[in-house]
C-alpha cells in the first residue's frame, strides 16, 4: 500500500483513529525515550518514572520534570502535529490517542485528544488529590511544588511504570480502536502496554492499520502498510493527497 492508496481509503472513511508516540515530537526537539540519545539512554526509567523513585527522591524526580516542562515550553508543534489537525477536520469521527505528555497536539489545535500517559503541564496532590493549575506549577523552577490546599507534595500528572492508566481514558481508547475503520500509528516503538495493545485491538476488529516511523517496530510485520521516514514529512505528504 502506498500513500496515494491510503489517501483514497481515508477519503471514503468515517471513523479514523491515530495513536502517536514520542517520535512525532522528535522533530520539534523533544527527545524520544528509546532511540540512541533518547531519555532512557541517559536515565534509568525506574530511577525517575516510578512511584518508588518519587517516594525516595522527590526532589530529583521534580528537578527532571521541571527541566522537561521547560524544554517543551520552548519548542513548537511541527508539520506532523499540524497535519493531524488538518486530518481531524476532514474525517467525520476522528480520535487522536497520544502517549505523549508534551501537550504539543493540544498546542497545535487538535480537538479530540485522549492523553493516555498524562500531561507535563498538570500536577496533583499526593495526599488530597487536588489538581494545581499550570500557572501555579510554573512558579516552581527547581524545588518540590507544594499543594496550595493542604501543604503536602504535588506530583506530576503522569502515568509512571506500574501505575494504572485512567480507566475512562483507556476504555475510550480501546473502544475507539475497536470501532475505527482506519488506525494510524505514528512515532511509537509500540513497546509500552496497554498503549501498544491498541493497534492490535484495531487489527482484530477489522481495521486497516498503517504505521509511520523512521524504523521498523514490533508492530511493522502485522500492519497493512509501513511508511518509513520522519512523521514531519510523511504526514504532511499524506494530507497533500487528500
Ligand atoms: C520517529 C521519529 C520521527 C523517532 N518520525 N518516527 C514486563 C515487565 C515490566 C513491566 C511490564 C511488562 N509488561 C508490561 C509491563 C507494564 C509496563 C510496560 O508496558 N512495560 C514495557 C516497557 C514492557 N506498563 C506499565 O507499567 C503501564 N501501566 C500498567 O500496565 O498498569 C497496569 C499494571 C499495574 C501494576 C503492575 C503491572 C501493570 C504504564 C506505562 C506508563 C508509561 N509511561 C512512560 C513514561 C512516563 C514518564 C514521563 O514521560 O515522564 O511513557 S514510559 C515512556 O514510554 C513514555 C511513553 O509515552 C512510552 C512510549 O514510548 P514511545 O512514545 O513509543 O517512545 P519511544 O522512544 O519508545 O519510541 C519512539 C519511536 O519513534 C521509535 O520507534 C522511533 O523509531 C520513532 N521515531 N523519531 C517518525 N521523526
Ligand atoms: Zn493537598
């Protein structure tokens, strides 16, 4: 299947879903996780992205999240994000599902977004559960942010390893994957579950599944088409054919 035939299929489709991962934001300057030079090449996941890490070294964990919040604040959505905003406008039932926490789909103007792993701009209290506003969080640059309601620690609103995803968001993503006619997978290594199970749900329910990635992934041999190359080029190319 080539991009032209995918464009023809999209023109006839009512229900389309897209799953994105860190690769779609790479061209904006946000590091991925598992590529050489990615986040996990420098840090061990269990030392920063787990409740155990937060309980033993909250200052270290927050320092890392403050740094990442600063990085994403300084970058902009790229042509890959923008192409998906255009695609949403053309499809009657469109759902974007992202594993990314960088808020770039939202900043690009995407409307229907399910954020599976949370968002760097949000935080909530470990004791009373109260969320803090992004503006409040921005007052803290290095130190551990404190809950304005009860004085205990805030934590990033991010799903760490071993934590359950928000069941409403996950169920909605599963339902979307089961119902869609076309499911696009862009810039993810498709290694982290339950997100990596969504393309399989789509395949098992008869959807056509297409992958956009620089490289082959665990999913590549199962999909109906693999488009190799940077999403910032391949997705706009697809949109130009619609
Ligand atoms: C481009 C490109 C360009 C580059 N254009 N392409 C076995 C052992 C241990 C645990 C498990 C296990 N089996 C399952 C688990 C559970 C675990 C899991 O899946 N682990 C796997 C690693 C095996 N999952 C969980 O723990 C989840 N929770 C859960 O399952 O709850 C139930 C449960 C409870 C109790 C016990 C057990 C289960 C939660 C997962 C939360 C994931 N969170 C993270 C980090 C958050 C921290 C943070 O960001 O601050 O989310 S992990 C990290 O990976 C991040 C990402 O969202 C996620 C996915 O990564 P992604 O997006 O795919 O990025 P990369 O870097 O992997 O890939 C980038 C891709 O882009 C590559 O393919 C490139 O080629 C490509 N690319 N540039 C196109 N320009
Ligand atoms: Zn509190």
